[in-house]
């Protein structure tokens, strides 16, 4: 999500992750609620100085990471809703 990949790429990742049983939502890793303060702490820690996240070809800021986490969770939840067996 942070890299702005096309939907087709994200769908391939979600398909693979689902197929092999990897988590695709925050709830899947036990985070049914994620207070904004906690999300911000996670994003700040993910963007610590000298972290490899800074190898991206664009500036990576905590606010962008927090937005990407929430967007990835929303996409994972939508995937589960749309692609789960009825």
C-alpha cells in the first residue's frame, strides 16, 4: 500500500497470503482495535532512523506508514468479504 502498487499486484499478494494462511487484516494478528495513539507509535517505530524502510525511492514518514497500515487492513477486510466462500 505504501508503494502505491496497482490493484492487480495487491490482489496477487492477497490471493497468495490467503492461500498459504498468512494474516491479511489487523484482526488476523489479534488487533481487533487499534487506537490512533498505538498506530502512531507503530508508524514512528517503523520509520526509525537508519531503518531499511528508508530505502524506498520516496520519503517515508510516519503518517504515510499509518495511512498505509489502515489502507492495507481495509483492503484485507474487503478481500475477505468479497472472496470468502459463501
